[in-house]
């Protein structure tokens, strides 16, 4: 296994060379296609996150005015709701929490300028507070590598660096308490170690990113932080490697599900939803960039152009903006709220459903 200094040299010394020789030779591509070209699973996530843009709720001047107040008052959200009601709409889920978080963090980025990455890490930690304190998520930090190695991470030539995201979020491992099944029998939760242990023999990759991180199940959000002097190119390279690992883990589960769970009739809903993607956030100081990561297979087609010349893992940008500005701060928080909503309503239920279905065949 590579040493820490060797791994740092892979991504830090020559990030453009690393992207060409390591990432792209491993069929990992960053911003080489548009969102419209993405497969159905990624398109669905993009729609969930961006269908309600902040300008549909508040314009720039209104956001700036609200964030200059001493506190977020109920009247602010009432104003938003009333405006939307006149247009036959409702305030989208997450808008109120996003406004409250933006209010709390309105001066945070300004205090980090001219300082080291550690200050930007603290600011990012505050930005991610609602995800960090969620009861469905668990996260790793910058000193906890995802060192469960396989595939492209162990290649003899041009390997990918061992992922070590600044913040890596996955589903929280559940305690081994039993729940009542449909016939009254007692069974452990799908995300408990008691349930996952017998499944590990069926999976080509383990459900945790590292043997030292058993509490994190199937990572779904990677956050890579840079100071204002760290090129975004550099943080994107780091995030891409972590996205490859997260997607490989999900693909192992999906492959096991398709192989072991036999159905007399194909589940059309599952087909139309497509494989689960993951999210990556890369920052350069106050610039935040949200991307969706997914694997594109050669046989797949898209609504836009039918075939793709570059099968592999793709990171596709869906939004970027400055969080030291009122509108950018609000939109970033709104996207984080929508991300949490997607994890709770789509990602976690689908992971649990596949685990439960596989478990029933053992």
C-alpha cells in the first residue's frame, strides 16, 4: 500500500498530470459532459436538487435583505409562502431551514480569507451542520482514510490515490436492536452490523469505506475543501477518487441484488430509476461546487444524444457559487437541505430495500 507521502505526490505535485494519467486512464472524467447527457438516476437527483432554484423563492435583493436582519423571523417565510401561493406554488422543502442556516453563517466565510485550510475546514463543518447532526448519516473526517483497497486503487501502473475526503458522509450503522417483521418474527435492522456481516460474503466490495469505519455504510456524499489558494482542480481530483470508491460499493450491492433476487417479472420501476449516483462538493475558499457522480456504461443512452464516447465514472457539475455572497450562501444551504431530503427519501430506502431483499435469499 502506498505511503501517505507517496499518495500526496500523486495528487498534489502535478494535479493535471494525475488527472490525465491516473484518473482518465482509469476512465474517471471530471466535467466532460453536461447534466442533460447523464443517465436517469443522475438526472432524477439533479432534478431533486435544482428544480427549485432560489430565484423561484427569493430574488437576490430579498435574500440579501433577509440575511442582514438580526434573526430569521416567521414573517420572512410567511412572505415567501404568500408570494408563491399567489403563483399557485408552495415553498419547496428545505427553504426555511436553508434560510435559517444562511442567517447563522452569513459572516463565516469572510473570517477565513488569508488563513490556512484548517479555518476553511471549520467553516465547511459549520456549513454541513444539518447533515452532521442528522440521525440517518455518519461521516468521516480528513484524518480517516477510506483504505479498503481493490481494483483501480491497487493498479500496478497509474493507480488512484487512496481516498481521504475531508468529510465523507454515508448512512449511519444502526444498533443491533431487533424489529418486528411482517409475520411477527424478530429481525435486526438492514443497516446493522448484525445484518451486514453475513452479506459480506455475497458482495464483491464491502459496505464500509474502511475496516476502521464500520459505522459508515455506503457513502453518498464527498466533501473536499480547499483554501482560496488551493486550485479547484486539485480538490476535484481528490473528490473523484472518493466518488469512484463510493460508486463501486453501491454497484457491488446493486449487482448482488440483481444476481440473487430472482423475479418472475422485471420491476419496471427499478429499471426506470437507474443506478444510484453519489454527490461531491469541492471548494476553493468561498467558491462551492456541487457535482453528481455516476458510472456511464457503453450501452447506455441519454435523452440528448443516444450514445456516449467515454464510458466510465463521470462527475458533472450542477451548481457553483460564492458562499460569501447572500444569494450563493442561501443556494448552497438549500442544495444541502435538498441533499438531505434525497438521502432520507430515496437513497436510504433503496439501500435498505436491496439489503433486505438479499438477506431474504440467504
